[in-house]
C-alpha cells in the first residue's frame, strides 16, 4: 500500500486533510513519501515511552534525507489528550475523531498500542508492527522490512562471535571511547587487548559491589601488564546517574548518548546486571560469565580462558589435598574445619582471603591456612 492507497482510504473514511503542528495540510502533501501509521495515545504509558524513540528516529532519518512521513492516529479519549500527545510529535496526524481510530485499527489489524505500521510493498506485513524492531535497532531498522531485520540479525550474530572490535564498539562516525575524566581513547588502541564489557548502572547495589571488585582486579592487572581494558556499557536511567557512575571508574566508557549501549545489550542478550562479557586479544567472545570469574578469582583469572580457570581450580584442589580436614589452633577454643568460603577476613592477620580457610562452626572465626598455629 503506497501513498495513493492511503489517500483513498483516508478519503473514504471521511478524512479530508491532515494536521501538521497547528495547521491543516492537504492529503496530497504525503504524495511520493514512504508513509508509516503510528497508533498511540497520551494515556498509554508504553506509548509515551516509545514516542520519544520514534521522534529521534524520525529526525535521524529526515536528516539523512529519507523520504519518510509518519501519520499519527490517535487512540485518545478526547481532543485535549490528543493535543497534548501530538504536540510532542514532529510529524502529521489525522484530525482527532473518537470513531476514526476504531475503523482504521480494524482496517489495519491493529490490536494494541503503540503500533507502528510502515506501508509499502516490501515492508513488514500488517500483522507485524515495527515497534519492537525500532526499540531494538533505532534508525538502523529503516526501511523496516523483513529483509532489513534479517540483515541486522545476521550482523548481530557476526558481532556476537566477535573478532572485529571496531565494528562492535565504534558507531556512526564515533571511533573513540571516553575515560572517566572525559579523555578520548581511540577504539583502535584497544585492538589486541583482552577486553571486559561491563554492563551496569549506578542505581543497582550489586553493581556497586561488583564495581569495587572489578576496580581491584583492573588495577592489579594494569600495574603488571597493559593488555587488559574494561569498557563500561551503562544502563543508567539518565545522564546524571551515568556521570556519577563514570567519575569513579578508572576504565573507558561508551558515551551515554550513543545507542551502541543498547546494541551491545541486545547482541550479548544481557538480561541482568551487573554482567561482564570477556573478549580475547583476537576480539572473539571468551565468556559472558566474567562476573563470576572476577568475583571468584580476581586478577588470577586473567586471561579468562577455560584453560586458565581449569588451572586455577586444579591448583586449589591440590592445595586442599595438602591440608588437614580440621585442626585445632592455639588462638581459638573450638576445632576449625577446612572450608571454601567465598571471601573472608582472617581473624589472625586481618587480611581478606578467598578459597581455603579454617573456619569455626560455632562462631564467626576464619584463618588463612598459612595463619594457623596448630595445637597438638
Ligand atoms: Zn591470615
Ligand atoms: Zn569458635
């Protein structure tokens, strides 16, 4: 269905003109354009969340010179709801009419809002509206065809396998990342390093805890070798939270304005934060479970390969083989048992420890195996 058909449809539904801002424009003003219908309402929260994304897409595509026009079909209950919603939109609308949206939604098979329907020969068919597609890919989704969707999914798959860091981290002419102090670092400088993509947000308490662990690991690896870098992928709710967060970070971040943040979440299927995806020196994905590796083994886990983790675990088992199951220490009245707590603070040297400890079942008392003074 092209613009010719939509004009006929509108005319037969009694639509005599369209609205642009506060002005009436003739139906012929959409001649020769790619037309998309946007079904939405001011009272609908998902509509209000989606609408700004659509405004951004519209302005991006228009700036690129795409011949696209959106026509808003209001599901509002009254004229004032319509006006309030429409004033946020830079595109056209059909005049508000409480019955019209019912007829048009029936005609176009619209069962929910928001619904975004590109009209054209090769575009997604009417049963598949493009809202989810646009949420996932932004302006990259244009021209909203099945072919385009398949091409983008194939590109995601290639990026997931990895190998081309610049394709993964640079975007739309931006070939740099920024440091916590705002310094620009070229993505090309990271090629050849082991990279951790850290997904997190300021509002998330487990992220704060993990950030502290990650900073420790990062600093440790940075003083000994310069082949590891962390790239922070913010899921912060706004720019202020993002700023607060990045100021405390010693590594590089993806600029907040850039949709690479959303792209990376989609490509690596990030469902919860904090998350750490590890890429090897060749840019290929090593693991999406970097968080557990860092929490357990810290800098020892470098370069985070399966064989390195096996090495660590074998060494730990060996260490345990050389230790008694339980001991009696001179400093403590109860018997202490060999355990593997996640982390502990040694009650003798007061330093933090991980892995093997001699712990008391009765009280909160832990010792490094090396801090034991056995009582015979
Ligand atoms: Zn100790
Ligand atoms: Zn005790």
